[in-house]
C-alpha cells in the first residue's frame, strides 16, 4: 500500500523556492524605481551567470558534456526568449502593476506550460485541467480590477496586464522549447547556455531600443547590495531550491507548492511595499491556486 503523504524534504524545498522567488520579486519591484527594466535585467543576468559559472564545476566537474549544435542553439534561443525578452517585459509590467498583481498574474505560467505541452509535446488536457484554466483566468480577473489608488488611467492598467501576460507566455514558450534538451543534458550546463543566450540577447536588445540610455548605468548609481541579493535569492537560490523540490517529491506536488509564491508575494507586497490587500486580491489568489491545482492533477 502507498505510504501516507507527509511534509518531506521535497515539499519543504518547494515551499522555500516559492518564498525565495517572492522575496526576489519584491526586491526587483524596489530596484525598478531606480533602474530601467533593460538595464536591471542585464545586470541581474550578468550576476546570475557568474553564480552559475561557479556552480557548474562544483556540481558537474570540469568535463564538457556532448552537446549537439541543435541543443546549443535551442538552449541559447530559450535564454533570449525566456530571459532577455520575457524578464525585461516582466520588470516593466512589475513597475506598472505592482508586486501583488504580478504575483497573481504569474499563476498563468503553469497553465501556459501545460497548454503548450499539449500543442507541442503531445500531452493531453483533461476536463478537470480545463476547469483549472478557467479558475486561473477568473482569479487573475479579480486581481486585475482597477483600484481607486491606481496611478494613470484604465488604459495604463490594460497595457501593464498585456505586457505581463506576454512576458509569462514567453517564459512558458522558452521552457517548453528547451525541455528535451534539459532531459538529455546536465541541468546547470543548460542553464549556463541559457544565461549566455540571455546576455547576448540583452546586449543586442539594448543597442536596438535603449533610446539614449547607456548600456549599463554608472556603478555609483546602482544599489549593489539589493541587486546582488535579488539575483542570488530571487534567481539563483530559488532555482536550486526549485530543482531540489522536483528531485525529492513528485512533479505535480512540487509544482502546486511552487504556486504558493503568489501568496508570499501578495503578503510581502502588503507588509513590505504597503500595497493594498483587498478581499478581491485574496479571493483571486485562492482561485488561481485552486485552478493551478486542477491543472496539475495527475492524468
């Protein structure tokens, strides 16, 4: 008979991963007040690439894996789409919507991954998962309501929501396209290639759209402690904890627990950034988590 499920190492790591990502989102929200999204994303990824470069030999040693040219190209393209472009759009939406709304909007990531997996990886959606997609949509709709204290007009809110949706969709596209490569090659090596593609993509993007901005801000104007903390906790550490969660518990349980980040983000935004915590927001979080749970039920 199967053993009764209890909180184990995998479940703990998954919850810690969600909390680490939430802390990172709050820090990025604060950094967005002084750094434009493109510069913030480039600096963040340079720091994370350095962290990955240190971690790769510690975990995998110095032996080079046998990547095919196609795998290298896919991994780097995934970095351009999912990090260079998507993260830049995410930071811009974060500045417009606030951390609480973006935390709930981020719950579209898992449904988007599942839908793309159906389309491109021959997976199938069940009726319960379709119900879950509807719950997520309703939850995000509740949180997206314009509030009296919102700056700007309704068009600004819709623009921020559109940018956020595009960012999350691109993140989902990037992970689905690199899934086969991840399965075949060492994870941190693939991560390093993705980070390399992201940095190259950001350099090109900066040259195309910087509009008078320098490639990097003056070092004296960068809040380095907060930036390093955001890159380490919100990106590098959350990734390691996320992988640990998937290693020590089932994928569906880990994924559901990861979605608790929306609750952490909403509460941290309320306590740390003084963003309003409304009944609609709480209801939206509850609906999106219920929806994600439906989307991830075994089938």
